[in-house]
């Protein structure tokens, strides 16, 4: 049981390092049944696998139908890529990317970004707060990028050193106010800040 979620099944078969199956399953949240499925198939292996993750779906009067469907891609034992195609039918269509790699305990890399085509909105600001923005225009093609890199020497290195980079970029200063991209910045940020630091002793 995790965070109040439970699955009850009339019959289940489990194949360790393979797949599990369940018949006549009911998904409960905090003891309340919310979903029935006549058949479920789920992985049980210990290794990471590529596949679809739980998506986000909804509707709003401003943006229309909303679909965010993440896809996890396991590149190898120490690196992966998360791609999230999305659409808000009255506003935007695009994709988010988040790639991670761990080369060693001292060397990690994370990079990605977001691309959003917003031609469907035809430049409409829709009541967005732009009082503190010099150029409050909305481009049809918007994007944001982030790059995080950390490298440090082993503890017994002859010359200990460390280097970190946290680089961010947005195509316009209204992007973060409308698109949730915490690895690039918060919605309250008027601008993004990049940092590069190196030390040696």
C-alpha cells in the first residue's frame, strides 16, 4: 500500500522477474473504490524498463482538452530519458524532455527542456499579468532549456577539484508564468539565472 492506494483482485498470478496479472480488480483510494478492471497486466522485474507512465488529462474553458502523456526510456543502467508530449487544444502543443545520466558517484549530468507551439491561441494574452514585462508578446514557437552538470575529483586525488554548471534559458519572459517547468524556473521568476562554478585546491 502506498499513499492510500490499494488494488484488490479476485484472482492474481505473479511471475517474479516477469509480469503479474490480476482478474476482476478494483482500485481503491483511501478505502473508496474508484476504478474496476476485468484484467490487469503489470511488470514485476527488478530492472528498469521503458514504457508509458501515468498521464494527466483534463479540460479547461481557457485551454480546452488537456493531455500530458509521459514516456520513460531506460537508456542503460545509469541513464534515462523522460519525454512528455502534450496538448492543450485551444492553446498549445509540444513536448517536454528530461534526460539524466550518472557516469560515476562524482560525475552527473541532467539536461532537457520544453518546446511549445502556441499558434492556436493567435497571440492572445488571456488576462495574463504583464504589468512588469517590457515586451508582453507571445510567440507561436516558445521554448525553454536547462543544463545541470556536476563533476568532482575523487577524495584522494592529488589536486582536488569540483565543477558545477546550472544553465537555464527561456525564449520569452512569460513562458514560466504559463507552463509548469520547475527545472527551468518558478512561475514567480521574472527571469532565469545561470551559474557556473569551479574550484581547485
